[in-house]
C-alpha cells in the first residue's frame, strides 16, 4: 500500500472533510432546536386548552345559576300542608299557598301580602288569627322580607311603632299595626282596613272619623299617632 499517495489524497481533500464535518454538526443543532421549539409549543397549547376548559365551566355554572327556572320555598303556619315547595321562577305567594293546599279557616289573611314575588330559599309563615304580626316575611315586599325576618328589632317600613314616638301610616298599616293605636282593637282595626279597601287611601288623618265607631273623641286621643 502506497501511504504517501494516501497522505497526499487526504491533504488535497482536507477542506472537503472540514466542510462536511461542519455541515453535519450544523444539521444536528438545527434538528435539536426544532425539537425543543415543538415541545414548547405543545406545552403552551395544553395550557391554553386547560384555561379555556376551566373558563367554559365557570361561565356555564354562572349561566345556570342566573337563569334558574324555579324557586324553592318553605311555608308554615295556617296552611293545610306545611312544607317545602318548588315553583316556577316569578311565582307569587298566592301560588305557594295554593301548592300547600290553601289556607285554613284560622289564617289571618289581612296580615299578609299574597302578591309578593317569591325568591329562592324564602321562608314564609302564614299567621293564625289572633297571632301577633310584626315584621313578618309575608307583610313586606319580596326584596325586604328576608331582611325584616332576620332582624326582628327592625321596624316595618309600612308602619312605625307608636312606642318609639313614630306614627302609624293609615294607608299601609296592617291589623297588627293599627292595634298599636290608642283605643283601637282588632275589630276596629279590621273596620279601618275594610273602609280603606272600599273607599281608597286616606287623604288626611281626619278621614279616619269616616270609619264607623270612630268619633271626634276617639280621634282626638290618637291623632298625634297618625300619618298618611
């Protein structure tokens, strides 16, 4: 074997060998860089999919909560079947009473507002005749009822307690409120409400003397307790 020829061959083509090695090395690093970039893109894609899925679940839960088609309420007191009932969203107290079989003959109907809109988780009590009615869920509006029920010391906006030096509103007071007036019992209070329902709102406190059985002497004893 002629080593001298081989040596001369390698020397003559040394530049080709160097270029080949450089190309191979460059191709290896480029392939490695592409692989790392693909891995990063794949991880980012997984993170975005996870965030999108979580966001969709949250939005779905919020939509279901805000668009509930029913309300579930608890009713007790003077109804035939006390218990928990589920009604359509937008139902009023009258519908809940009907679902409970209606009221008994001992119900104090004048003390409740059967037109109140129900809210989910409302607790309603229908008072019995003779039961003292004060700040009950059924006497206020749907938006105020729960607050008044949870704060027994708070005065009903429809009427104020004479014991605190405030006045009773003749146009919004119920039977229990009117009995706080000096000399007014349950029967007289019912007569006042019956007059109001038949003739409309009182225009001035003096109109109270139009109610049967309330004369000037009775009016004089309680006029400072009245408001319209």
